[in-house]
C-alpha cells in the first residue's frame, strides 16, 4: 500500500513539474512561432498556432534593418567582461568574509544585498551624469563597468555561501605547508569551489545578457547590446509583433543554448552550496 502511495506521489509530482515547465516555456515557444508569421497573421484573432504560411521574411528584414552581429558581439563583450571582472573582485572578497570574518561581516553582506532592492531608476540620473562626464556613455567599457557593479553583490553572496561549505582545516593545512595568501586562493580554494564558481559565472552571464534597464539608458548605437536590438522594434507607429518576435528569438537563442549545454554544471553548482 505504501509503495502505491509513493508511486502515485511521484507521478503526481512529475506531472505537476512538467505542467509548470511547459507553462514557463510556452511564451518562448509562442515567440518563436510568431517570428515565422507575417505581421497580419501575428495580430490575427483568433491566433493560429501551426496552420499558417511560414516565412523567413522577418529574419531577413531584421538583419537588413539592424546589424545583429554587432549587437551580439556587444552582448558577448559586456556580459562575459562584467562576469570575469566581477569574479576577480568577488573571489578574494568572499574568501575574506568566509574565512576571515570580522565583527560586521554579516552586516556588510546584508548591506550589499540590500542595494539590489533599491529601484535602479532612483540612481539613474547621477550615474548618467557621471558616465557623461567620464565619456562612458554608449561605450562597451561603460556598460561593462555598470553591470559589474550591479551584479557584484550577488556574485559575492553566492561565492560566500559556496566557500562556507569548504572545511577550514584544508586551508589551514595549506598554510602549514607554506602556502601564501594568493597560493591558498588560487591553488587550494578555487579548485575545490569550481562547481560553485562555474554556476556563479553562468548565472551572472545570464543576468548581464538579459539586463535591459541600464543598457537602454546608457547606450545608443555603438555599444548597444541585444536588449537594445529588441527594443528598437517598438516605435511610435506601433509594435511590429512578427519582427519583434524574430528579434527576440535571435537575442535569446545564444543564452538559451548556453544554458541548455551547461545545465548539469549549473545544477551541480547550485546544490554545492547556494541552495543549501
């Protein structure tokens, strides 16, 4: 009897999980399908799901109107650059907080996390003026800097939780063997925390890739990433749903592929420490 109850429970949980997964994936699927419709079919009511004349016209028009590969290269530079710079800063910071905590370490961690709760629009004007005076508006360097700063609290928090899972005895043994500070971080701590560091890297790349508020307000043409590329299909004349769907599909496809191929590493890193 208990076995039957357990089997039913597993089936029930599996069905619920699939239902939630399909519900979350449906907007992406709908966007993908809409990208192959004409503008008329995209706004037709009732909408057609599969039975319509499929066309690549939107993708051709999107690439003709906008330089997709320039936006793509900007997104790669900004998201990967901000992530790598953030890791360089966050690893020593998280090490100090995890293994050399001070009296106010927890307060500092909470303060850093609280900065993520502040509406970004509240600091837009001063940051815009600072970037203007420094010549960083519409530059890949400027966007890399701002995305590094806004995601740094999350990177430090995640690495801190991962590092807390590592036994202090191992680091003390390395010190007794003569390992200096940087040798301890580079050759002892970092290899042991590879799953956590990798998942942090992947999550931050996704966050930076999808960031829209700062990229829309601090870039115009030269440094515009794919989020700006998508927004360009909203105009005073209205929304071009089919072309907007094509642009969205082209923008999210690279990060979806990256997430798909790295999902095992991502889950392994999350269960290494952050979720626990």
